C-alpha cells in the first residue's frame, strides 16, 4: 500500500505548511481558521475543524493507554479516521487493527518513530501524522519517507534467444523523474517474470539522452506499480504511479507524465533463470537496453545468447494485477 503522510502544523506556521507541500505530504493538520491560508499556498488536503476533513466529525484523536483499547478504536474507525497518540507503540496491537480494516493513523514525533510505525510488526501502518520540530527536520523526514518503497529481489537471467517478431504497438513511458544509470522499470510478458528495462539515460550517436523515459515494450506487457501490483503498459496514463528500480533492487515511485504508443519493429527476448524460462518483447532498436548484474545497460542490438541480465520473478499468480494464491500458467 502507498503510505500516507499527514503533517501536524499546530500552531500555524506558513513555512511548515509550505515545506509539507513541497515535500510531498498528503495533508496538513492545522488550527481552526487557517484552512483558506493553507489552500492559498497550494493544493493539499486540510484537516481542521473547518478543513476538508473536520476534526471531531471525520477525524478523531484517541490516546492509547493499553491493548484493551483495541475494540473501542476499531468501533470508532468504522466511520471515522482515528489518530492514535501513544508513548509506546508496543502496547497497542496495531497488526490486529490493520487486519480488521481500522483506519488508524499513528502520530509520530520523529523520523525514527515514523520508520518504526511504517515497519511495525512487519506489516506496518499505512498512515502517519508527523509532528515536526522545524522546517529542516520536516524536509529531511519527508525526503526519506516519501521515497521509501519495498526493495525488490532481482535475479540473474541468461539470454537464450533473440528473434524479430514483426511490427506492434510499442509503449514509451515518460515519467516525471530523471533516472540515473542502472535504473529503469520492470517489464515482461508474464507478471511472474519482469526484466529490468534500462532508462534512456545513456548517450548515443542517434538521439540525446532522455533519462525520464523507459522505452518499455508493447501494449500487452506488464510493469510493476506501487502496492506490489502490476498493470498493463497500455493502461497507464498521466498522473499514474510506476515503480522505478535500480540494479540493486532499490525502488522509488515515479509519476507518469505521458505515454507514447507507436508502431515499431519488435523483438522477442527469451531467457532462463535456472530451469525457468522467461520472456519479454521489446522494440528492435539500438537504444533499447536491458540491465546486466553490474548495473550496466546492454543494447538489444548487441545482446546475444549467453549474456546475463537482471529480472524479478515471483511464484504466485495475479488476478487484475493483485497477487493471489493460485497457479496461473502464462506462455
């Protein structure tokens, strides 16, 4: 799940609200009477007695005293969002509340507490209220917290075949992020096996680098998006989020700026990981690259049988992009 971050700015502080906006916070909890001032600084959710969400009506505070408070919190959370204040997160069974679908928001006083809340009991809350010390503290915390996504385990795949397969509709994904060498997106014919397709961040004699772009593959191909899901490349649109991955498996979230779908010559890429065969289809062009285990881009124009590239695999099947406990065969 995407993590939601609200920032508490009480008493009112214009600089803190501006920092929250610029840092990518999802909302600000502010004193009554300041909602219009917050909105004048930019588009952001306001939580206040007169905000977009109203304290006491849509959102309530609850001070946790013991694990016995779980039932009352769960009842409150049925029709309101509950901000939990607590000095010791071990006294409240957050995992039980999350499993029950309770809309709990953990109030945290530091970056360490925020990271703990997001990771507590392995699953973590999906919503925090951050109480910053100052603008510098908030800027640092948001920079780290908004960039946190789950690492992906990459494996080495050995190329077994490359073969032109004719013309098709190819998708370029232009993001709002400049990707560095070694970064790209996971793309494949099967949701259970995705190749790391390198971003166009490399200089070449034919076209200037476009580090915001991944020439990803044909319209039918899958790509990884936040929340552990996959989507077809053709489903993406401006404003959607995609997972950006580097060769070490570190991930971040990128926002799609546009798609370019054009008819281009395509190439089948077949590889194996152990005894498991995986495939993808890419545009047949020198500027299209996979990624080797050292993070170096390898053009499909020079790729050959025996070369090694990075891919991500999983055992479970998927239905509408979600992991399911079911065997699904994709060929």
